[in-house]
C-alpha cells in the first residue's frame, strides 16, 4: 500500500450541484479518519477566485485555493462536478462555464486521474477530454451530450464508467459510488468497505449497474398496467407467465403481450426476470441467505437460473456481487 498523501482537487463554481462537491470530499475525508494518524488524502476545493461559491442548493462554500494556485500544485485526482438549469421548455440542460472549461484544459494534462460527476461530463467533453470514449452522465442530459459531441459514445444507463485514467459518473448520488471506487483503487476494497459502512451505503454498486431501479426505468403509462406492475413486484415467487399475467389484466394472451410491450418496452418475461434479479440483489446485499433460498424466494427457481440471470443483467455472479457488499462487523 502506498502511504503518500494523495491530493484530490474538486472544482467548484457558482451554480454547481452541492453534493457533487461535498459527496466526494466526505468519502475521502472518511478514508482519512479510517486511516488513523496517517491521512491518505488531501482534499482541496478549488474555485475561480477566493470568494465564497454559491451552489445550486443556495449553500455557500469557501474554496481552499484558486484554480490559478491549483495549477502550480501536484494533483493526483481532479474531480469535475456539474451544473444544470431548466430551459424555456422546462427541460434540464447542462451548463458549461467557458472559464471552467478552459481551466480543465489547463489542468487535465497534469493530473494522474480525472473524474466527472453527473453533468460535469459536459465540461470534460467541452474541454476535449472525452473524445472517442464511452462515458456516462445524468440521464436527463445524456441526449444533449450525445448531440453536442457526436464523437463521444454516451451510455446513460451505468452508474459510472472507468476507462483508463478517466472516470465519468451518472446521477448526483453516484458521486459516492465513484468516490468509493476511487478509494478502492487507491487503498484496496477493505478500506472502501470501511468507508461505505461509515456512510451507511452499500459497497459497492457495480459501475455497470443501471441508474434506475426496474420500476422507475419502466414506469408504465396506464393505471391498469401500473396495478399489474405492483402485482408482479408483490408476487415474484409465484408463476408469472404470460397466461397468468394476462388473466390478472383481464386480457387475452396475445393482446396482453402486445399491450405490455408497448407500455414497458420489453416482453413480460424480460420484465419479470429484471424484477427478480433486482429482488435477488437486495437479498444478497443485506442477508446471508443461501443461493438456493434466494433463487426460491425470488421466483428464479434454481441456483443455475439465478447465476444465468445475474450474468445477463449484471455481468457478474451472485457470489461475486454479494462479496462487494458484505464485510465482517468489527
């Protein structure tokens, strides 16, 4: 383990999302506390000038240094948060201050690792850092990012994406997942798990995990289908084939399958399996139930089916997934 103190610089500017700045700072600060007398990180909030920053939440932050001062320092990791506003149509759009973009261009070549949080990916894109890469951002501005930067592959689904020295994270709270992953890369999984326990969050949601739970991602349009969604969620351990669901919806099998696909964007079987995998994830995260018990209680039936479903949806095994969340109590 490397014992030298790593410098983490978090950019701040007027209108920045508060948690984008304070979330990573809290994670690295807790890593210092877990490390005892020898701190692992120095966390600096850097801004265009020394005046207090007014965040989007209205809370003011006092910078540790200016961006000009930061440019003369060694930086191990640069974290670039974002800012957004509603346009005249009520749509959320990312805002990129040209001065901040220019400072990112200055700082990026000097840092070992650079990460964006939420719509901060738009700033990295404007600075030319993301060209030719696969990246993520908050789902609400993913289309904007893809349109404005056709040379970037935008994937709006994952919580974070790691390619070499560049990391991009999705929704605002994913700054915790991103920061925990950075701690794990620096100091190992045991330290990241210890920090996650202090935060009372799970370690660690895989970077490829969706930004959305299944019900949020596939929220139906009609009241009847919404009631059916709740029925499925509450009866995962039972038979949920097309015939059973069509009866529940008072539709013929063929008409039901067509209506379901129109409203949910996938077949009934695909949707049910997604919910079962999500339920299995929750059990694996929070209990020591056997894989047989997990498969039975979620309607997946057998361990083999559970393993195959996890590979399809999460690209990992149930055992590996559980190990990312479970740690002995000290």
